[in-house]
C-alpha cells in the first residue's frame, strides 16, 4: 500500500498507517454499570464493538491486530463472568468465522486457554485451523494471556535448547528470543490503544511494546467505534517515532 492512499477513512498518508495495532479493550463493566445492567451485558456490547473494529482494521489497511480478550489474571473473576466471556468468545467465532474466512483473515489465539470449556477451545481451534493459510489481516486474540508468562516461557524454551546442545548460549540473541514469543512472524508492534481511561499495560505485550506508541482513550470499549478508532490511529500517526535515535521519522 506504500505511496498510495490507504483504502480507508483514515486522514493520513498510507505510509503512516501502522502495520500492527494492539488493543486493550477495557471498560465493558463500567459501561454496563452506567446502565444499571450486569457486567455481562457490557461484555456482549463489547463483542459488537469488536466486530466493528475488526472490519475497520481491514478497511484501514492495517496488517495485524492483536487484542486482549482475557488476561491470565481474569480467570480469577467471578465464575459467572468468566463463563459468560467464554460463551461470547465461542459465539463470536462460531457466528463470524465464515465471514472472516471469506475476507482472508488469519486467526491466531495466544496464551493459555486450557482452563476454558471444551466447546470454547474447539471453536477457537477450528477458527485457527480453517484460516491458517489465509493471507489477509492477521487477527491475534490474546486469551488467558500474560506477557510475563510468555517471556518466561521463551526463556525456558531457549534454556532447554541450550541444554540439549542445539544452540550455544551466545546464540541467544533478540532474534532467537523473539522466535519463541507467541507473536513470532507478526510485524513489529507499532501502537497499543487502551480504552476505558486507565493508563497501564496490564501485562499485555510487554516485550513487543519496546518501541510501540501508546494511545489511551477515555471512551469505554463498547462505545469505541470506527470513528474513535480512526482518531486513535491519526493520533499515533502524528507522533515522532525515533526508535532511540535523534531523527524524527518523516511525515511527508
Ligand atoms: C475489560 O473490561 C474487558 C474484558 C475483560 C474482556 C474483553 C471482552 C470483549 C470485548 C468481548 C468479547 C470479545 C471477543 C474477542 C469476542 P472490564 O470488564 O475490565 O471493564 P471495567 O474496567 O469497566 O470493569
């Protein structure tokens, strides 16, 4: 898409469109509470927002989207809430998979979802399997995910490879390390958007965020629509990314 206007409603040149966006979808509970409704009502509305954002990501010409659907800490929420979230995830993948597949979306699920009910795991497994050869939007769903766990896992795997004599300690460099992260093969993370007004990473993509920009918005996730998304991306595009150097990236 370089050098051309992206097929999008974004008000920025195509070369400033991020390749990889991460989103922390926060605020479902508060959105529901404001309406005197149970938190699960907010999660359902959150799923509708998610559908719109996935479509918009494709329309904006963004190559990869990684979303935080469930953190490793979220398992400790009340059983009914966790179970409602599992149900929604399953519903999303069962109802949307054909459309996603038609659009060429490639789905990857990262994290430890082993505590999820079998039906939810099967829906996620099927979605990954069906779309594995697709070459369109790379949609990664972090589910039962924690960045520390991911980093420790990568370190452990490299230790094992050293112990087996497959590589020497000197070969453990950034490239080798990144090859053992869940996100290997995805483009570098350009920006993390967090909705819901909090300004923290909550154990999301800690390694990958080294040179990512952060855009924090007050909008609660169910209200985060295509227009709010476009404005978050435009705010990212206005940043001077220097990657530790002195030269601002050209915005021409
Ligand atoms: C955080 O809001 C959100 C979650 C823990 C779950 C995110 C889930 C969805 C957006 C719906 C389903 C998703 C998919 C991928 C189909 P919160 O509950 O922490 O909100 P609060 O901070 O207002 O309490």
